[in-house]
C-alpha cells in the first residue's frame, strides 16, 4: 500500500503505477500554477498540542480557522484567512504551544 498527503498524493499515485512520472510532475506543476493564481490572504500555522486543545483555544475564530491536518498526537496544522489564523496563533501562544507560521498565500482547507 502506498499513500501520500497533499502533493505527495501525486507521487504515491506514480509509485503505485496509476500514472507515469511525467504525468505526475505535470499535475504538480499545474497545481502550483493554479495555487499561485488563486492569490488570497490565506495562512497556515503548526501548533504543538492536541487537536482537542486547539479546538478549545480557537474561540471566536472557530468557523474561520480550521484544522487542516493532524500530523502527530501533538502536532496540528491550522488554516484559514490570514488575520484569523494570526489571532488564533496569538491565543495559542499564551499556552506556549509554539505555533509556527507557514509561508503560503492560500489556505488549504475546505472552508
């Protein structure tokens, strides 16, 4: 079994024999171009605490900031509009959970 997350899904599909390397890389390039064209004011941040702790601390940002991924038991990625993510990070910083912003322009969530 092979699996991938986000852009890794294309490489997992290649390794599994679903598509050739050129086709997978073509999709990666197209995805990157489309993401750049979206522009936007999105942001993401890693937070070193549990998903439950993040949800509890999101407060007034809930509904505008989402959990984008849970990479480990105490490593959660949040995503949303830049100003909302910044406000959530400030609240999470109070708990010393070491939030770190990612460099991105687009939020990677369904919201």
